[in-house]
C-alpha cells in the first residue's frame, strides 16, 4: 500500500497518506492513539485504538523488518550514512519481500 520514513509527526503522517495509491484513501484505517494519525486521516474512516488487536499485523511486520534489516536495530554495526540510502535499502527489502509473498501465495 504505502510507507513513509520519519518521526511520528503530522508531516510524516501526511506523507504516508499522500503515498497511498489511488483508491486506498476510501478504505478504513487503524492506528494507535498517536494524535498525528487522527489529525491527518479521515475521521469517518479512521479508528484509533488503545489495544493491539487491531494493529498486530503491522507490529508483526515491523518486527520482521527489524529482524531482517540490521540497520533498523539499535546498537549495530549496520547503519546508513544518509537518509537516501536508508530509504533505498528499506524499499529494496519491501520489493523482495512482496515478491517472496507473491510467489508463496501463487504456489497454492
């Protein structure tokens, strides 16, 4: 769908919303209680929740990213010297990960 790299500010939340492909803005969105998401996304379609049940798939994917990309782990020797390189590595990982999932689902 989309991703945005940055802090949890209104600017990053706006970047995320703007990066969504056409048609996804009509879908329901769910986030934690961070105020930036509630301010940026349509309140009629956005749910802010205090419990992890609605966001566990996102948290699981974040854990996958941290496990597979050393540069997302604290106190590591793997790091990006620039924001551009950091974004390129994450984008490349997402492409490969999506291809892997697509192949797995296609073989069923």
